[in-house]
C-alpha cells in the first residue's frame, strides 16, 4: 500500500513549498572551532544509529490501542459522546487519535530535517555547519522511524494548520538565528514534551522505544540551539532581542491554545463542543502543557532572551516557575532511558540465544 493511501484526510497536493529569502554562507576559516560545539559534533557522529537494526520492527500493535496508552491519555475519554460508544467504536477513536499524534511527529520531523539543512547552508560558523549536518541525518532517521510506525497503524494524517504555521514562520524568516529559535527551542521543546508522554506511558514497547531513541537525539539538538544562541544574543541590541521575545511568546500561546485536534474530531464525526470541553478539562493536557513549558522556559532564560517582555508574558501564562528547571538533568534522563531500552533488548536476546544453545 502506498503511503499516500494511508491518509485519512486530504494533504492538499503532494508537496508544500515555502518561499525562502536568505544568503547561503561559505566560511574559509577551517580552524578547530569552539570546543563546546566540536564536542557536540563528536557526540553527534558517535551516537548515530540505524532505525532498521536498533529497533525490532516485528513487534505487533493492538488495533484498538496501538500504543497501549492508559485511557486517561485520550483527551476526550470523559466526553459523553465517547462514553456512550461500544468497545469497537472506542477502539477506532483511540487508534485514530494516536495515529494523528504520531503523524504530527512525523510531519514535524520533516520540518526539523529541512530546518537542520537550512542551518547548514545559512549559519556563518563552520563548527555549527558541522554539527547541523549530523542533526540533518538524525532528523531523516526520525522521519523514517515514525513513518515505519505509522505504517503499522495503517492510517495517517496531514500536518495540522497550527504546526504548519509555526514551521512556515520559522522557515520564512531570513535571519539565521530565527531558524534555531523556531526549531531548536520552540518546536524541539514541543516535540520533547509530546514524545515524553508516550515514552513514559505506552505499554507497547515498540512505541515507547521509538520515542525514547528519538528523544535521545533531540536533547542533543536542544543543546546545539543553546550553545549557538547563548553566544549570539548578548551581541544584539535590546530592540532586536525584544523582537525575538515577541516571537517566542506568540509561539508559546499558539502551542498552548491551538493544538486542538479539531480536524480529527470532525473526521470522526464527533460533536466539536463536547470534545473541546473534555479536552480542556482533561488532566492529561494540563500535564502535557506543563512538560512543554518545562522544556522551553529554562532554555529561553539560558540563551539570554529574558527581558521584561517575556518574563511578564510567562508570568501571565503561569509558567515562569519553569525557568528553574534543571535542563541538564532532563537531558541526562533522556539518555539514560534510551540506554535502558537497549539493555532490555540485549537481555531478551541473550535469553533467546541461551535457550537456543540449550536445545
Ligand atoms: Fe527529530
Ligand atoms: Fe531534532
């Protein structure tokens, strides 16, 4: 079956074009580069993996709950329209909601792939070009992994409008740091929060594992954004920093308020108002928003976009407290969890080998 036949909704054509207006920059300085950046580049090369071999794709998914998620994770599980459904109908809603989410991951990863490649061509520093090249292959692998997963769901969804808007804004901007800000800080932060809810709650090991491995790479990408921007923002004027803060705050509101799955509920013929209310009140969304800002706010502070404008904005959103989050601890945990999945698979393989030898 061709992938395009999996789409439950129209993708409005088979491609999407975003106009670009920026200079491609060469750099003749082949010195060693910044130690931190080159260290990250070394790590990026060393930690490459193959989605085909690191993951056992023979694992099956349950049709009615492919990821094996707890019922509370379905944001409309308390809606009357859902409670009235038969078990079979509930299974259809679960499968489609999960496929819709994984589809956003896959589509967003293509956005990341394109942004990483754009950074290679646009950023002036040679060491950043080196690092971004490793990120480019990472992002291609992420698209590949989510695509393989979605094929097992047997249904997929196009990129939602708010995500498209965010990526479009990021790509259209001709200033190189805005690609970082939009992708490495905002969208990667959003991704880490979303992947984490599945990694930490899915009973299906294949789904949990894919997200754990992708997160292991993503936390490196966030570190890249921090390194590059932390050096750059102190050099800007307050007015220039204010413009960035405005962009960040607007993006924060967009992520908090507009990722609402409306097109999915419509496609499933569900009453929108009931779904929207249930989604608003569901504790799971609240948790998701919390982990979203735990990933973003401390980075924003760290890179020096911490003027009155943004602090006031985050205070109004009630998320200023996340500035104290220990980002390094989160990253170490992402790495540790991914390694635990490797260890689990190695141990299962060891037992199988031993049993075969005993036979
Ligand atoms: Fe990625
Ligand atoms: Fe990434």
